[in-house]
C-alpha cells in the first residue's frame, strides 16, 4: 500500500474513482445519473473505500444518487479494521453554494460523521440549516471552496491521510486543476452516451492548453468481462 502515501505531510493522499463510458462520460447530457457499471465495478468501489479515511463527493452527486457513502457492509468494515482504519469512513460533502437536499438519504444514516464544505457565498440562514443535518459545516474559501486549505484542514483536524473522491465531474475537475489528485482509478465501460454537454470526470472550468494539462502516468490495467480497470498516477513535478 505504499502508493497510498503522500509525501506532502499536511495533505491527504487523494485517489479518485469513476466509471466512465468509452467516450469518457459519467452521466447523460441532461445531467441524469444512472449507475452503468457492473457488479464488479461496485465491488471495486467498495474495495477502494476500504482504503480511505474519508470519502468525498459533491452535494448534487450525493442527492441525485441517494448514496450514503458508507463502507458497504460487514465484509468491508472488517477489511478496514484489518488495514488499521476505523470501521466506518468519514463522509465529506462539497457545496460551494450551500445547495443541498436536506432530506437526502445520507442524512438518515448516522454511522459516521458527515462534514459539509462550503464557501462564504452561503447565507447565515442556510449555514444553520446545513448544521442541523451535518456533524460539521466548514466555510473554506470566498466564492468557491478552497480545496487545498480544506484538505489541509481535514488532515490536521480529522486525521484524514487517504481521501477518496467520487465526483461529480465539476468537483473532481477542480481538484485535478488544483493539482491535488494523486491517483486515478477508472472503470472504462463498453457504452457510448454522446452529447456535447454530457459531463466527464474532470468537468470544471473552460479547459487548458496542452502545456498546462494535468499529467498522469499509466500504472496498471486489468480486464474483467467487458470492462477495463485502469489506474494512473500523477506525474511528479520536475
């Protein structure tokens, strides 16, 4: 598990996991998300969660999917303990605007702390509402969430050494753009969604030129059925 270590001691090691179509999409053009990976893809997701102190996702993704962001049952809870982790992972939700379904399924399952990261754009009234459903709400950044500061805080205050990012595309794109993603886990599925506006797993901003592209190097790949499971690691700065 040496690849899960981060030499930046004040930041967690960030690894991300996405199922993508053959044309790189993670959802339909209308933004609707329907799980399209196989049973093995879901097992792979739970295996990755079993390596993480915390799992992070955007509020829209959490609300739309009905996810609880938990470890996935006794098998994976035991696996976490065997690896020296707590039985349940910390859950981190990101919403710069404070937009979040307060009746989302995740708030009905209190097996581990739920942290919401927001920006200063959120009103005092909305902050109070969010604090009513989460264990902690932390303001990080003026107009958008400052991810570097937020990750440093998670490392220092919540002892998060390994953070798994599960989307959506705007959140993950911002993380990649900030240079905070250390490892990519991609399940490439034999489907093509198409659609110019269909989101990808790095969907934030207006894009960059080739010289400024985030660079990763191939680490491993395996085929299971018709899916390809590929892992890429961040290229170290010269």
